């Protein structure tokens, strides 16, 4: 059934039916419900080009990543994208994923010229991220997954990375740990800077020496986690606890602990950040892994909602969220050996 046939069936003009389907406020609620019910009954879906002409919207949100940093190979990002896509599908919104050759700026300019998307999602922001000011100049609405220090108004959803790692460090200190190592993500990105800040603040507040040698940063992979943990644990005065920025880094660190003939929990405690990935469940590890927890998929779903609000004209300055982070205590975290004895 096309638009003309649906309008004839309802006894309404094609303009009224089109406006009802596209959420125009001048259409009464009773009429809108009647049109939507008939569209559902006859499996009618508006033609994308026609809908774009009627609303001035593309019906899509955009995600751009540089080809030299292929986020589609990152299970954390793909879970985030799954959350975005699932929520977008509920509102018949497409997700346009573009790979930029090197610099992302040209891709954003092309999207803006073609009016291909109604809003853009930025992931992995840096402390000073030029993409925010670029998109502001292009008048392309943007929601940031994370935060940046831009003075421009921008919508964002972040988790309390600083507070989470402060509390995790305090928990380890309360158990008696004095030398607490940090295996962090790349500090070019804001989330890693915030996590390092929380770790440092907690150590300083307890009067512990904040030693640069106890902090390591890089890609959040199992191999990096293994390499950094080996390096830290082979110090003359090694840490008795490790705080890891991802489950994958923690898996590498756990392997390093075992390779050195040590026991997880008894000899070296470990805490990791858990994004709620279906592929790696911290409670199924041996021992079960203590974590800071926030669902990356839920964040993707909420980001899609914020993008939809921006597309509808919402003020970006009113769309700021920072989610608290839970700590789940499990068997990988015990008092240090001297305290336990």
C-alpha cells in the first residue's frame, strides 16, 4: 500500500497522513493514532526519500571512525554500537557507519553537505577534541560518548570514571594495600585521564607515594595487560594490587600473575572495569573478578535517544549525563599477604 492508497482508505488527505506519520504537532492525537494503527495494519512504511522531503530530516544518525583505528574490531565499541542500533531501530532510524581515511574532518564535511544524517555520535573523545568545534561550525548536531574540555555547548553521556577508580583504589587501600598499580587505557583519551586522576587522588589522600612507575597506559588488550603486569610485578618492590581499565587488560594481567607462580587474590589482588560484555563474564573467571561496572550497551541505547532528541531540535546544553559506576566485590580482591597472615 502506498501513501495515496492509505489516505483514501482513511478518508484523509495525503498531506495529513504524511504529517501524522512524521510526528508533526499540528495533527491531532486522535488522528495520529488512527493513521499509525492503519499503517501498522497494512504494513505501510514511508518512502525514505519522501519522508526526508516532508520532514527535512535524513532519518539517520552517523558514526565516523578513522581507518587507522578500526573500532569495528573492538568488542567494546561493537557492543556500544549494538546498543545504538537496537534503540534506533525502535524509531525507524538508520545508523550510518563511515570509515574515514585518516583525518575524520572531510567525512564530517561530506555528511553535512549531503544532509546524510540528523546527528553524529562521537566516541573516544580527547581532552581537547577538535571534532566538537568542527561539527559546531558545520551545524551538525553531536552527542559525545564521554567528555571533552570544549567550551562550546555539546550533548554528552559519560560515566564517572574518576569517581569509580578513586573508590576502587580506596577499597584496595582499606584492605591494607599500599602499592597499587594502574594498567590504564591510552591517556590521549579523556576517560583514561579521568581514571588516572581518580587513582592518584585516592593514593594522595591516604598519604601514599604516588609513584609514576606504578602506572602504565596503552591499548586495552590482553597482550598489553600481560606485558604491563609482568613489568610491574617484576619490580624489586612490586604492587600487591592491580587496577585495570578493561576486562581484556585484566585477563592479560591474570595470566601474568599465574606465569610468575603467584596466586590471584592471595598474592596479588586485581580489580578491572567491566563494560557488561556478553563475551566475557567476570563472575565466571577463576577467581571471580572484582569490577567497577557500567553497561556499554545501555550507554549506546541512551546515546541513540539523545541523538534523536537533538535531531528533533533539543538544546544540546540540556543534554548532559554522567552515570554513577557500581563496584562489585568478588574473589580476586583480598588483603595483601602480610595483612592476611
